[in-house]
């Protein structure tokens, strides 16, 4: 566990009414902290707001969108596995390290989990385009021939 997460959990424990060792981090208030909240409650009360603050998802007009404007059909705990892999790969983390963090036995599963963003795809294409397209000097610029109307 990373230091920032450990620190956040320690701070949470100081604020919660349920700070005993056998209590849950996200307890059901109805059950006195002895049982966890349901998954759907955790998503709506904690994960979705955190994802919005982090820019992982956007909500507009009752729809949920990813950072590139793509519609997100489902959002839950499993979404964060995909987001984690994607963010780590975006940060140029070693794929073997991402695979270990995700606890995948095969690299192809890790690569499936890490979705490439549209902006990343465009940036990669631009890198190749810049290598292929050599800027022309003023003397090399050629005016394209006019295509006869019968060919158009």
C-alpha cells in the first residue's frame, strides 16, 4: 500500500464513528459498523464523486462520459481496475510493473485492461507523422495540378 493511501485511511479512521480494529472502512451505519456498506452505495456515495473529482469520468445531462468524451455505459469497482492500468501506462510505467500491480498472470490481460485514450492515439500518430513528413523549403513547394472535371 502506498503512503498516500495509508495516510488517507489513517485520517479516515480518526474521523469515523467506527474506528475499532474489526470495523469496516466504509461501514453500514444501520448495522453499527459491523458490516460493510453495499457495493452500489459505495459506488454512488464515494467512488463516483471521487472519479468525477479526479477527472476519470464526467457527468452531463444524466449521462456519464470518460475523459475523451466517450459514453461510459457501466461504472463500478471494476472500472477502477481498468482506470488504474490505463493511468499507469499513461505515466509510462513499465508494463511488467503494471502487470504485477494488477496481479495478472499474462501480459496480454494487462494490455487489454489498459485502454489507450483518443488523445494518446492522436499524439502517437503525430509522432510518426512528424518523422514521415519533412517540411518543404520555399523552393520545393509544388502547386498541385488542377484535376480535370471529368475525373472528379
